[in-house]
């Protein structure tokens, strides 16, 4: 509309300026406001509905995402989130072929029952190696994509504005003594973080106790009913802990939005990792050495691996597959119900609503909703990394979950959700570290599965098992190092873009220096005398003594708004149909 700034920039400016004086979220919570939200742009929303928010794209196996459009409309946080989801949809598609081959051979071995244990072990070892290499390659390739878009969008790690909900006193700034800033109590921050840690550990202990009860009840019959009960148990604890995690993070009083987001991410990830994974880790590692031994599986007797395999398939199907589909459609039903309720209140006649007013009935997709979405996807990916070698069919279920989440979330954001406040973020934030932890844990779990349940290690000395575990981890680390050299964090296109941008910045600095510096008196004898006398306070500021220097120093701020050198990129996984012009 003739503006020099983008829509999300104008929204961010308005939000920041209002946030200096008012906490709008607190105003809504206390009933001073009904709601507040950025309004959709009708034309751009229609464009996103056509290119991105359609259910028929579920059959598009290229999983291309219009990341540049998403960045311009929603901000970099949501753009990276959908880019990551689309990227791993494609990565899981590549893993489908070896997973299906391995699963077919497992089924054939089960029916033939010839050297069954040895064949299954060979298949599990082979597929565990494939998963370890696949996980590292995918993570490195995603790092390349992240760094490319960070450079293309000219993102930086400057400190964002202070959160409106931040509580503290107005004191002198530690960075600039001429300014004043809000600063909270350091003692209270430490105390509240310890309280948050204790409460989180309390919930983790509650999860461990409920899992112990589940194992005791279903030790003799690890069937579909056991999987259903385990899924319900996991989901109940998840729903209970969600508001608790938000309340604890609010109590910690984080100053910046990225600190708040990372704290919320790590609380949910730590708790849900125990909630989601511990039952299967127990079956794989501890059940064999417990007093009751391995669970009884119909047709196999006491067998930890078959119990783990059956529970994995059943629980992942109920917990992640079915629930995620229901959750996506529930948002649609709630939004339609709100509109229908308002229509009934208007004597059965369809209420006349403006485009802005109708959006008030839509669902919200705030930070906690974004964290929950990413949490479900990361935990789902964890089932592949940790236990995929035991039940390769899990890869198929998780792939379907990713595809459904990608297309379902896109449709909801384009049709049934309010526009989100744009937030800048470098990549997927703390989720990358969470994935790294899962990948490292996957190596150790694969090694433990072999030394505990492998036929070759039955009756072996403890030193032999420890040595094999060390060698397995060592060679996995070597393979990761080789893959890191093959796929560095920054590819050639990103490095070229950096060099071009640095070249432009240097040229602009040189031009500004030559234009301004000759007019300035570089050596000021009077100031030199003040330095010799030690009277540093009497020396005038640079912009007071030489006004032209202030213009030179502001060059860097001006050049951020200058167009950069265009760079084409054939981006097949994320945005293959658009040219990148920073």
C-alpha cells in the first residue's frame, strides 16, 4: 500500500510501542479488554489459502513450503517452524523405503521362524545404523537451510524489546548510564527457578509412579488394551502439565521473549520425554533384570523386545496418530460452533460481521500453541530415533503424522486462526538442541539394546558389553564427524551471500568515510592537551566536537534498510518455486 515497511514490521512497531506502557495480555485477562489481535490482510490471506492452506496438497509429496511468503506474513518463527516440518516430511519420506524393506523382512522371518532371533538382530542392527546416519545427515542439512535463510532474511541476534509482562523496577541501565531500564530482582529469579525445577521434578516422579502401576497391572498381557491405557495415561499427564508449565514459566519472570520461549520449551520437553519414552526404555533396558522379568507376550512367552515392539506400534498409533488428527479438526469445530452460536442469538438469521469482527471468533495460535505443536512433532521424531530399529513400521506412522500436521496446521492458520504476532527467531531455537539430545540418546539406546538382548552377548562378561558399547558410540561419533565435514553448517551459497553482503557494507563504509572524514579535523590539539592533563571528563563527545562523525557512525543503521544483492537458490525441499531476494 505504498509503505516503506512490511506488514509484520508495522505490527511489531505497534506492539512494541504499546508494550512500553500497557500489558495488553493482562488487560484481556482482567476483563479490561475483550481481545486484541493483528488483523489478517485479506489479499495476502487469499494468496496463502490458494498456494498453501489447501487440503488437496496432502498428496503433494514434494512438501514445498512458501517460506518467504510465510516470513513476510507471520514472521521468522512460524516460517522456520513450517520450513522444518516440511523438511522432515521429505527426510522421513527418504527413510520410508529402508523402513518398509526392513519391516517386510521382519514379517517374513516371523512367519518362516527359521533362525528368527539371529535374523531379527541383524535387521535391527542394520536399521539402527541407517537411522543414526539418517538423523545426523538430516540435522546437518537443516542447519544449512537455517543459516541460508538467516542470512537471506538478514536476521541477527540483537536483544529484542522487553516483554510487557516482565516485572521489575526502573533503574539505571547497565549498558548506557544515560538510559533507564526495568530490572527484576536477581534473588527472586533464582528462587523462582528453583521452585519451578522442584515442581517439574514432582510431576516427573508422578509419571514414573503411574508407569510403575501400568507395568504391574499389564505385566502378564501386553496387548492392545495395555497400549490404549498407556496412551490415556500419557495424555492425561500431558494435559495436566501444560498449564502448570505456562504458570511456572510466568513465575520465573523472564525479561525477553526468546528466554521465555526457551524456558517453556525445556520444561515441556524434559517432562514429556519421561512421560512419552520411559515405558519403552524400561521394557528395553530394565525389565529383563527386574524381579518379574520380561513381560509375557502371547505366542512368545517372556520377551522384552516383542513386548516393546507391540507397545510401540499400539501406543504411537493411538497417542500420536489418532489424537493429532482429532486435535486438528477440533479447532475447526470450535470456530464454527462460535459462529453458529452467534447466528442463533440473532434470531436464527446469519449475523452480519465485518471481516475484522469475524476473526475474533477464530482460534488463537499463540506461543504456547506453537510450542505444543513443535513438542508433539519433536517427540514423534524421537520415537523414530530411539526405537525405530525395533519397530520400523513406526516410521510410517510418524511420517503420516508429520504430513497431517503440516497440511492441517497450514489450513487452520489460513482459514480458522487469527493472525499471530510476528516474532523473530534464528531457526527453530531450543528445539535444535532437544533434537541433538534425542539423537545422542538414540546411539546409546541402540548399543544397549544389542548388549542386553543380543544373542551374541548372552552370558558375556560385563567388561565385554561395556567395551562394545564404547566402540559403538565411538564409531557413531566418527561417522557423525565425517558427515559434518561433508555437510557443513553453511553451504557455498550461504557463504557467497555473506561475502557479497560484507563487500557491499565495506564499500558503503568506504564511501561514507571518504565523503565525510576529509572535512573533519582529525587531530585536535586542545583535546590532546586535556588527555595529557588527565581531564577526560572535559573532552567533548564525538558527535558534539565533530558532527560529521555521527553521520558516518550511523551508516551501519542506514544500510540495514538498503537492498542486498539478489541471489538465486534452487530450494527443492522448502521453496523451490520462488527466487530469494533479501
